[in-house]
């Protein structure tokens, strides 16, 4: 027992050393250490950590400590290339094997891997079916091979049909592992997984008593906002927001290729005269076009990219300051994953969702068309259709809720307690529903009339028609169904139909009404409708909702890096020569020069946070530079002297003023 404990202590000491040497951090972030320790002790692991929480560290550090070669199953080529470049910049020996390499290059990679050149190799799940790769993996795993101690599965939710990104190729991972002569540790990681998806991951990957770490889904640096507006208003809103944050990097998601092209063109025309470049990305473009536009965005050359959901999975760009959804995604999982690409560096960022009824009509149409499920049999196709409708219903609830948006997301993922009692009572202050953009209103008479009418017509009609009947509209459709003869017809003639629709949406969201699935959903009585029948004078039914305030404060959560520098300087009483923001700009220019020289993304040289750390600490030696979080030994060796010289020169110039 003592020797096992000593071995664990030694392994963790090596892990801490690797964390400092390669990544420049002196301690692990919440959840990371438990997962790393489990893997190094030979246990399977499951990590559910929000985007930006450092999932990759949990398998990269063990791969640098364990010896042999770690395989990382990853779904996108772009992720592999970025991770490999970043690891090389940190001084590690990574590689990837995918279809972007020529057959000759693939042969070279496999030859070097057999010879022990690499510590970590990224592969697509489809690669596991390749006979030649299986032969390599079996030889590496067998006694006398280079060793295959760990298989890490990134974006592990892709294995579950209950997740939003199901990939059939992930189902082969368990059989691949089972065919290895010596079973490696298997570790799975994802940012978005409900309890049901987590259970699928454990079962379908064959994880054996995994150490499971769910660090919580809340991203407290993100501001979440929801706005209902017309398509024309959306484009104007996005244009104005981009102008207000001209120095920042942002992603704008659209639901279709056509919408992506149209919005990218409109923004390019509007923002181009201001020197702001706009890129685009969708599956209808050539692979070369997509790769070029993605590289320009990652390298900060093009600050804004308009894209479909084909863009972004695994994109390791830490300084995205805002993500705007021009249309509604298909699920909360998809939304949280896409929105979570903002603020990976931990700095404040904005996630805005702009929507209208057309978004949901399009989503229902796409579900009913079922292109993604064409290969399934009838029963499986219907099951998939119903599952996608359930996911969309939760997304609709998010758009229409009047409660805290952070709390809605956390409740969806089973992590409602993360906000704490105080925040629930006072509001999070980090979403459009809690930050002064709404005001309370008693709408009990509207709610009661709506419930009575739905009860009378027995749940046969949709929300819009119910609102029109209550308002007393005189239309051919109402007359044809004889709805003008109902007791509820015109009961709310003095209430705008739009407000009635809002109340109906809230009644659905809170369980008083239910909405059917399908392209043309109808509303009926929900499980809580009985509360209205059970009301008494002592306990009357009461229904309130938050309405949009007359004046809405502007969303200003996305902030320029230099503003953060000044804020941090104001909190730090140590005297420094010259303005930190001016020094930051100089160091950022130096970083850009190195990035261009090496054809790297700027963040691969170092993060904005590391530059701000240099501004605060003003290191004079390499040892002092290594104390800046995010500066590891290889970074200090390659770029340290230049950064130290830039700081010294800046201080000399400022002192001479």
C-alpha cells in the first residue's frame, strides 16, 4: 500500500513539473488534478468540464509523463492541427494522422510513431477501422512495443444518440480498445452532457469504474442575452455590436449556408470601410477556402467570422470576445457548446441569441424533412425525430423564459445548485433577464382566460390562433372553425395579440400548457393546469411574468484587452513605469511579429493573459518571467529575451520622458 502511495506521489510530482515546464502553470485548475491523478494511477476517467476549463490538459499532461504514445480520438482535423501546433510550441512531441496527410506522409508518421518519436497522436474515430492503423496500435500495445498507456476520447458526447453531435464512428472505439493486447486507460472528455448522455458515454465506451469529474457547467465570465427581433433588425443589431467592439474577435452563427453568405456580405460592406474584415465558413465552400478563412480568423487577421455550425468544434482560440447566434440552434447542448467558444481565456465575453418565430419554423421543417436520419429504418427515424423535437422544445424554452438564463442552462444539465441560493434570490447579473432588462407584471387575467379557452377547444390549435381568438380577431380561419362562437372569443380584446402570445409561451414554459411536436404544433393543457381549478379565495391562482423594460441597457460585456489591463493595474498598488496599456500594445505587436515569422496563431506564442501578467509583474530575468502564468520553459527559451528587452526598453523610454 505504501509503495503504491509513493508511486502516486511521484507520478503527481512529475505531472506538476510537466504542467509548469510545458504550459507555464504552477497548479491545476478545478477538476484537472483529480482526473490527471486517476489516469496516472491506471483508472479510467470521465471529465465533464465547460469549454475553457482546460480539458485537454487532463490528457496532455499524463501523455507527457507516462511514456509510450497516447492516442487522442478527436472529431475534427482542424482541432488536431491546432493542438499539435500548440504542443510543439510548448516543447512537446505531438503528431496527428488524418486524411489531410498524403499517403507518404502517413507512412512517415506511422514509422516515426513505431520508433517512439511521439508522445501523443491525434486520430479521427474513422481511423480506428483502418487495418494498418490497428496493426500499429496492437504492436505498440503489445509487450516490447513502444507502449500505448492511454486512449483519450475528446468530444465524447458524440457517442450518444441523445447528444447533439452523434457520430456513428464513435461506436467503434470500444471494440478498438478491446482488440489491443494490453488494455490502456480510457479517458473521455466533453463540455456538454446531460446525465443520460454521461451514462451513454460510460456504457458505450466500456469505461471501467471511471473517476468522474463534473466541474459544473457555469461560465461566470460569460454574459448571456436573448433578444427577439425580425431578420432585418438582427443584421442591423449585429452590425452595430461589431462596430462597438471593433478591436475584438467574434463568431456569428447562422442556421443555413444561404444566411451565412448573405450576412457575411452585408457585414463586409458595412464594416469594411471601418477597416474590419469579415470572413465566412460553411460546408458549401471548398476545403481550401474553409481552411484559409479559419486560419485568418485564428491568426487575428480577420476578427469576425460568419459561419454555420460546421465551424468551431475544437477551435482553440482563447480570445473570442463574443459569439452571436443569428438563428436558433437545434438544442441547448449545441447552443452552449457554440456560445462557449467565447471567453475561453476566462476574460469577460458576450453570448447573444437573436431569434424570431421563423427560426423555429425552419428548425421544425428540417426535423420533419429528416435528411440526417435518411439511413435509419422507419422506427429509428421516428425515434430520432421525436428526440430532436424534445431538444428543440428545450431551446424554445430558453428563448422564452423570463427567468435567469444561467440558471436555465444549469437546470438543463442537472447543475442548478451551481449558482447558489443568493444568486437565485437576487439574479445572476450576468444575463439579459437579470441585468435590469426586464420588469415584473401581473398577467393573471390573461393567463386564466388562455387556460379556459385551451380547455374549451380541447388542445386542437396552435399558439398564434389561440391568441387571435382571445383577442377577437375577425378572420376567415377563425370563422371556418367556428371559434368565434367559443366562450373565450374576444375575452382579451383590449390586450395586444403579441402580449397574449408571450403569456401563452410562458404558460408552456412553466408547465400550465404543453406544446405538441411537429412542424405545426398545437397547445393543450399541461400538468399544472389543475392549479387554476383548485384555486380558492385563500390561495388564488396568480401568474406574473417579466416583460421587456422600456429602456434596455446596452450589452457591454465584451471588453477590449487594454481595458482589462487598466482595470488590473488599478487593483494593483505596485508602482510601475509607464502605462500598462501602452506596454501591452507593444508586447502584443512583438507577439504578432513572432506569430507571422513562425506561421503560428498569436495565442500559440502566449495568451493575452500572459501579456497582461508581464505588464503587471515587469519581469527582468528569465526566472521572473517563468513566474508569469502561461509562460513555460520552452516559451521562455524561445521568446523570453525579446519580451524582457521590450519591457526594459519601454521603461527606459518612459523614464526619460
